[in-house]
C-alpha cells in the first residue's frame, strides 16, 4: 500500500488541522509487494516493506537505529550493581541489555535517592523500579515496598513482572485491587509479602480494615505518576503517603512517560531532593511507531474502521474510544460484520476484564475495543496496530495509547481517525510529542452523504444536545413568596372587612404557612 504524506500539513496553532479533508478515502487492497501496516514510505521495495509475523512493519535501517537508541550500549545488568539471584531472574526473563531508563534509574535507586523518572512508553520502566526493589527488600520484613498503580490491570501486570524477576529470591509481591472479594486478598496479605502492589482505593480499604500497615514501608513507587496525582486520585495518594513513614525514612520513586510541570511540582512535595531522570528527549513517542492520521467524517468512522481491519489483517489491533458506550456499540458493530472483536472498559465486571487481559496477552485476540483503561502500561506481545477511533481530550493519553505497540525495540503502527471538528486536538497532540503526524490518503473509499437524522457531535464524540426554551411558567416557592408578600397601602383596603375598621399595617412576625410534612414523623 502506498501511503502519501500531506506536504502542505501546517504546524501552527491557528491553522493546524482545523479542517481535515471532509472526504475520507480508504486504502486499496494491499499489494503483496507493499507492507500492509500502512507505515512505509511510498515506493519502498518489497523486501524492506514486508511485515513480521505479528503484522508489524519490517525493521528498516532507520528503525533499527531507533531501536538501538532505546538500549544503553555502555551498560550491562551485571554492571548496575544487582546481586546474583536477581540477575538470574533477569536472564531467565530474556533480558540481555538494559534500556536507557533502566541503566540510569536502577543505580540511582540502589544508591538510596528519591527518583522522578520519565521515559518513553515500552522502554521497561517496570523493571527499572522493580529490580532495585527486589534487590533492596529484606526477606524477613513484610510490606516494605508499596507500588501504586491507577488501574487494576496495570497493578496485576506489575505484580506479575516483579514476581517473575524475583523468582530466584525470597522476595514476593502481592496484588490488591478493587472488584475482587476481600477474603482472598486478605488471605494473600496474611502471607506477609515484602512488596504490595495495588490501586489506591483498595489499599486504603485494606488499611482501614487493619489488614495492611504502612509503618514498615521503606519504598513507595507511584507508577504513571501523572495519572496518580491527577484530581481523581490525588486525595487518596496524599492520605496513603501521610500514613507511610516521613520522607526522611522512606525512598520515593515516581515514573511515567508524561510528566507536566504542574505534576512535577506536586510530586516533589512528597519526595526528598529527588533526582530527575529523563530519557525521552526529542519526541515523546517512540520513533519505532509509524504514525498517521486519517481524515474522516464522523458518520463514516465505523465504515472506515471496518475497512481498515478487513484489508490490513493485523495480528492484533487495539482500538481506543473515549466513551464506554462507544466501546460497546463498536464491538457489536464489528462482530455483526464478521470481525471477532472484544470490549474492555471500567463498567465490565472484574472477572470478565481479567479474561480479556489474559486472552490479549496470550495472543488469542484479533481486535480489542477499549477505553483508556487499557492505555496505561499494559504490555502485550504482538500488538501490531493501535487505532485512535476517538482522539483523546488529554494529549498525554495519545502518547500512552500508541505506546501499546512498538514495545521493547519492536516496530508498530498507530492511526488516528480525525474528524473536521478535531483538527485542533490533533495540533495539540503534535505540539506535545514534538513531531508532525502525516496524513494518509485513501482513494478507493467513497465518502457517504450526511444522514438525515445524524446528530452532530463535539470534538469528544459526545452528541450535542440543545435544550429548547420552555413555555412553562417558572416554579415558585410558596413559602418564599408568602414571606415576601407586600401589605397594600391603607387607601386600597376595604375597611368594612376588618372589625372596628382597624387595618393592619404589616404582616405578623411569626406565621405557620400551613403544616409541612417532615421525614420520619
């Protein structure tokens, strides 16, 4: 497939992508000589364009160079100061060379520093804090390490990875998260694991039940710190950190792919002279991700997505939507059209979410339609394509979404479906990642006319609801109206209606206003 970039693509804030082409055009059937990922430049030779077994683009010389930049050429895991039992777990896990963030974060943590780390998605941040935790924890002390994650799925993944790396040590991690019954997790806590990984709400719940104590906590890790210190989690995080030993007696590590100036200032309040480590210089997104946007009218988005999935035949695609309702509707639409799609969002019961995650990591899914629940830290082998069905309102989420592909030095493809109303959002994303996202043309896709009953949507994909003015009289509070009632002047009063002709000049100071019903009486 020949993909053409838009040579007139503007970068300015005022013009940006304010008006993507209203005609959406789609990909012709991929020729065998061209790579089906849609990420190669037009006219590339077939041998360099063929995808791998997972449908990811072949490693071009530029991509190989980018993959080499992820790893630190001057370091080995043996040179980082980890003990032999930890190194054995690293070797068994298949790690050969540390990534740049691992090479810098691990020694800083081993030396006792508080660390604020920022690195691109898919560069091994979990191992970067997990390995030193396993190295530093004492086998005889429970609850020494506390790792907080924003989602249940990420907490489970972190715990699994730590236990895999620690398989030849006595150190173990236990996962605590909501959506699961308390007794099984209470039983897990009774084993007195050295490291606790969980979501803030359930961690606080277990503490209030006196099943979890923070008095011995020596290490606190906030993964996806920009999300953890967001408004939704901020109060829980503050309470948990206040229950832990003071910053002089604990080591605090915070990591993420995106850390704004505001979040950094907030994070430093809970840390002791932290060392900031940034390995995401230049573009925030991994250069191994081939990014493109597709101009499409909102009523054609489902047809275009179906066309892409059918023609590209990727090994595994994750499609991100903003709304849970959109996730369900899109999943149903694809299944009705012969695509085996699975949904994942926060309203699903935990057992179902776990089943979907296991199938995702086991390579048993073809298409996953997900909310941003799956955009943070989820690491699944073989994700060849990420499609932003809806652009996120927060540009940071775009970085995390497309980070589900091109992990650990592999290639990947990311597409964004952009409606005319979302041009400004696309420009904001480009400004954040410090890179231009080229446009893809689809000459064989015929745009359909606007349906008669179509309801326009805002940039976030939500229907625009107009509230018509009401002809009904406004509701009146009879108590307030009675209290504000004016006494007419004496010349307007019929004195014959008052005994002795005495006319009141004001309302009585106390009135009952009638009997008012009260609850419970």
